[in-house]
């Protein structure tokens, strides 16, 4: 990347999102946090308070501003926070230096989320919260702390299911991707898609797509090249002994 492109990369990416969608996202996130707070307030507290975690605000941004993102889906939301709280708890138990514990907690949380296919960025904030507030969480015990996180994430998931279902054009959870049926030949009627077609299609979406148009174009080009190679190989299979 040359210097000019490097400087231009700092410019904001302006997504073609209608102002109505921006307002809906903001209101949905705010209402969700309000309802989460009310629910936690009236739940039984027993010996310790039922806290609202700051990382839930970050989750609300994903759930209501980019609900179709893979990182906003139910398993990343719930699993991401749960494995992160366990990572944070393990680090405050095993590492005495707070700075080292903070870095280790986030490191372990990211690895576990990646490994368990539940990458959810706010989970890193959950792990860090446990370290930064270890004096508050430590007397509660790991079971109660895990319960607090599970309740926060669980209520947030329920609110995401309810609120997003009321907003036009949203499908939460994101539907499973359909696959081409066996026997269908996608190359039978070749169509060349251009960058302007992808830009136009992105503008027709009523919600923010968590990927830039440039990345979409690159993905399309790479996928087209791979599909073309597969199609060519099917038409001209290698002869026995010929290198593939």
C-alpha cells in the first residue's frame, strides 16, 4: 500500500444506509438497554446484586445496528460472553499482576471465541471487566459471576429476537444460507457482475451490511475465478498421469 492509499484508508466508509434505518437502530439499542436494566432490577438478587455489564452496550450495537452480522448471531452473543467470563475469571485467579491479567484475559477470550466459533467483540470487554473489577467480582465466586453474565446475555438475546422482529426488513437470527441444488449449472447462463451492480444492491439493503463494498467486490472476483477454474476442470478433466 502506497502512502496515498494509506492516508485514504483513514477516511470513513460511508455506507448507503437510509436515515430511517439509523434512527431505528439507535432507538432499538436504547430501548433494549433500558429494558435490560429494568429486568435486572426486578430479578432476585439474593446475596449479591444483579449487575448490568458495560459490554452489553457493545453487544447492543451489534444486535441492533448490524443484526445480520455473523458476530451478532445468537451463538456468538451467548457463547462469546460465557467463554469470555470464564477466561477473565481464570486469569484473575492465576495471575496477580493486573496488567498481565488484563492482557491474558482478552487474549484467552479471543482464542476461545475463535476456537468455539462464537467470536463476539464485546466478549473481550466482558473478560477485561472481570479483571478491572476483580475486587468487586472476586467475593461473589465464579458461579454467581457466570450467572450474571449469562442473564445479561440471555435477556439481550430475547430482546434482540423481539425488537428486531418488529423492524421492517430485518431477519434475526440471520437465515441459513441456501446452497445450489445438485444438478444446477450456475455457468449455464453466464452473467458478468460489475462493481456498480454490487454498489446498487448494497444500497437496496435496509440495514447495515458489516462488510465494505470493496471487500464484496474482491470476494466476488475471487469466488468467480475459483468457480471458473472448477468449471474448466469439469469440461477438460486431466488425463491419467497428468499433473493437476
